[in-house]
């Protein structure tokens, strides 16, 4: 099972980090970052499957595929920003983590403007 491999990478990394942290904290941090990146790449195929499934659902519902694409882009921005912020927090750099989160929120706001304009148009058409 894939989750078993992901958990195994996490647990092995944790054991290495605990064993090495007292002798070499920098190397333990590198192990943590590498484990995070490995786990991220291990889940990428599943995220791709989820995106394909959402696109299929949108096509079945005869929904505007452009909006689904924007929503998927927003989700991707959120996941990537959260991943980067967590790595920075693990490294003890919470200031950088908060800036990454702020940048992610700003990009989500900018990316979501077409959806917001579409919603405003829809509300305007309903009130006429």
C-alpha cells in the first residue's frame, strides 16, 4: 500500500533525526527537509488523479471548465504554500513561513478574481 510506504519514509526519517540531532542539528534538519520533499513527490500521483477526477465531474455536470481549472489552481497554490511554510517552520524560521503563507493568500486572491467576477455577474443577472 502506498500509505504504508509514506508512513515508513516518515518513521525512518524520524528515527534518523532523533538519533542525529544531538550530534549534528544541521544534518538532522536536512534529513527532515529531504523526507518532506520525498513524501511530497510520493503523493503527487494521487493529486494528479484527484485533479483528473474533478475535471471529469465538471464535464459531466456541464460546468464551465475554466472555473474548475481556476479552483484547481487555487488548491495547488494553497498546498504548495502550506508545504513551504511547514518546511520553514520545521527549520525554526517562522517569519519566513508566515511570509510564504501571506504570498499564498495573495496569489489565491488574485487567481480567484475571475470566479468572483462571475459570481457578481450571476447575482446581477438574478436581480434584474
